[in-house]
C-alpha cells in the first residue's frame, strides 16, 4: 500500500476590512533558474528512500518557459530532483506560484553523489508546489479562498487511477502567529473518499497553525466514505490500513504573492 498525495492552489477575494501595512513588492517567478531560500522534498516513491525527506536552504528552482518545474534542490549533485523524461500533468501557474504533477516518465534524484532514476506510470505522480512567499502579511481582515487549481491525488504504488481534490479556506488575519486558518477538503479516490476539516480555532489539536511568517501546518482527523460508484466493501478495505485511532492528514501550506493573494 501507500499514501495518496496531491497539491492545490487557492486564490482569495479582497480582505475586508484590512488595515495592515502596504504590500511589499515581490519579485515574480521567471522561466529559467530561480533562487530558493527554502525547499523540502518527500521521497515517498523512491526505493530505499521511501521514508526519507531532504530539505535545505539557498538552493535553486528551474522552471521551463511555461513556468513548469524542471528541477529543485541544491543542484546538480548534493540534493536535487529533476523531471527528466517525465510528463507534466495538471500544471498551472501565475506570476507568483506554480504547481503540477510529474508522471508517465523517468524522474531523477541526486542525493549526496548517488543518482537514482524513478519510473513513473500514468497512475503515479510526484507533486510539486513552488512559489514566492508573501513578504508582508495582512494583519487584519477575513479572506475567503476558493480553489484555483490542483493536481489529481495519486496512490504511491500506482495501484489505482488518480483521484480528485476539492477544498475551500477561510482565513482571519492577525499579527505574528495569531492568524487563524479554516480549511475544508476532500480527496476522492476511485474506491473511497477522505474528508478533513480544520476549524478556524486557536486550539492546536486538529487545526492549522502558523509556523512562520507566511507558513502554516497541522495534522487533521479524517473521515472515510464510499466514493460514487465504488465497489461494495471498498471503505472497510481502506479503513483497515488506518491505525486504531483512525487516519490523519498532514497539511503543509503557505501564503504566496503580494498581500497573501
């Protein structure tokens, strides 16, 4: 078995009211090499490194002319992930954010001088989200976010077709780490659907909290239900892979572009 993964991007309506500082100009993404102050890569699908993760600072992100990710990390050899011959699916981009899924080809990872090639079927995916973090966050106001784009969730071993992702978010901005994030989403796979809700709460249990000036994270409880048209017994089979306390979902996200737009 294996977990499913996916990524999404949301855009919001204008905060109201908002009395925070004027937005600081932020350099947009460009085709070619972009400097990266922070990166993190989960190695869920590479044999021998399936539980690993590498992260770092002062790396680079290479985008093609359509702002789709070509490589990320401390390239070319220390800790670098490259698209190789893999195709890009469900890609999207604006001036400050890019997302997509590598699939149907061979990606390459270089880690401490060791290279490995990863063959991806059309039902697998390496999901990415890269962007320019918000430099000056709003300090008041409520922001309603709607889904702008998302990759199709995949199971790491490619044993089922990609699914669909939906989510909405509501944010109450404040100073420091006091911003509150509410999120409701579903990951619908062919056999079952996983749902999760994060209340806009100061309680860190089952909610999302700011972890940096523009970053947030949290671990949320989930519900599992049958997807439309799913075969009988699919939900118990999925639930059997969860620990006794039930499954959970790790959310890691951030605010990008001017004024957290």
